[in-house]
């Protein structure tokens, strides 16, 4: 075992990167504000499940905060993709 962190571990001072997905713009804003106040970098916002999948594949965030009920593709199906 070396002294270098494993790939699953976060380096000290490295902030989480997130995508927020919700069809309600107000809910997206509230979630984004809470995450940012907690030190999380919100790198993208999605208005539906399909866009959430596209943004997640593009940006490769550490975490996705996703609503379950959304148009186009719901949060459950989007997570499976």
C-alpha cells in the first residue's frame, strides 16, 4: 500500500462536481444553492431525464442529484442509462 490516494478517494481540498436535474426551475435553483453553499461545484443543470443523461455522459460528474418525476425520461430510467 502506497501513500498515493486510490482513484475512489478524493484528494484533500478537491471539491465534488455535480449535475442537478429537475424539470422545475425553482427546485433546480434551490438544490444548486444548497450544494454550492456546501462546497459542491454544480457543473451543469438539466431540465429533463434525457438532458441529464447527456450532460452526465459529457461532464462525468462525481454525483447527479435527480428528480424522479420528469418529462421525456423520468429520473429512474435516466439513472439506469
